[in-house]
């Protein structure tokens, strides 16, 4: 029989356990394995024609051919990947350097919010292909237009995430800094920026995804090398196996960077999600 409670004594409560216990990594692995098995069955049992969905072996062969350069254009996969990484990560780094200060300024200053909020909110919902012709007219068809297109795709989520993160700094923290004699700039640097860091890191993760999404559109502009250009060129020759291989490469690179950002987030903001 349960032990009777003394007057005024709180009842015992079972320790909290997260819903859906178990390893998320194991569930993810099982999901990937199930999708791979479904892909293999769909191609080997003839559910989908090879033109629409090539077999895993055909995609693996296309990857080997691309690695050796035995594809249209003659450039090996490593050269395509190197140029795409330069474009994406170069534009991403530039967007982070510009977007984080702009977002923090929007969060702490009404003047900055009034200046930057309208143009960001105007162009943010636009697909990159909508303003790609204008960028080409203004900046030509060299690398500047490609990097600028990816920069615009990355800038908005970084700036908006930094702006939202400013709200994480409580009024009590700001008052405590002011009572210790901190200036406005010191309060922003020592209180606002650390409080906004978790949101900023989330914005960076989202931005790099937008950057890789915009890569194909950016490499449509007179590019002769790049993973996006390789995919576009393969689609013109109905090389579905090479298209799928390029998509897998783009996804693997983006996923690797996302894992790196998660690792950095766990090291830089270990208090996130903990009360």
C-alpha cells in the first residue's frame, strides 16, 4: 500500500522523462535505411522507370564517373565541388559578417529597424530567380553576380535571427549592466550579443541551407564549373543518374555543415534549452 502523506507534505512525483524515449540517432538511421531500401525496391522491381529514378548502382557509377571527370564538360567532381564551396561559403561568410551586426542594430535601435526592415521584408519572400536577371544586368555574368545572389539568400535569415535574438536579453540583465556602469555599447557587447547567440547560430544554420538551395540558380549564370552547373548540364542530356548524384553531393555537404554548426552550438551555447 502507498505510504500515507503527512499533512502539508507534497506528494512524490515521478522524475520527468522526455516524450518518445529512445535514441533519435537510431531512429534517423532506421529511417535512412528504410528510404534506401524503398529506393532499391522501386528501381529493381520496375515500379519507376530508370529515366525518372535510376537505381542506386547507377547513381554510384555516375558518382565514380564524375569523380574521374568522365562526364560532360570533362571537369572532375572535386573541381565542381571546390568552386561551389567557394561561392556558397564565401557568400555565407560575407552575409554573416554583415547580417549579424545589422540584425543586432535592428533589435536595439528604432532608426536601424526603420532603415533595414522594409527592404529586407520586401525581398525576403522573393525567389532568387525573380531578381536574378536584374543582378546579371547590373553586375554582369562573372563571379560577382553569383556570390551576390547567394549573399542575398543568406543575409535575410541571418539578420532576422539576430534581431529576434536581441529580445532574449532581459530588462533585468540590461539594468544590472547599467548599474555596474556599463555604457550602451558595452551592454550590447557583453549582454545582448551573448543572449542573442543561440538565435544567431540557428539563423546561420538556416542561411547555409538557403545558400545551397540558391546555388543552382547562381550557377545558371554562365558557369562552366560547379556542382549546380553539373546538375543542370546533366539534366540537359537526361542523365538522371548524374542529377541524383549531384543532389546527393549537395545534400551531403549541407548536412555536414549543419552537423558542424550543431557541434559549435553545443560548445558555444551549452545553456540553450536548459532552465
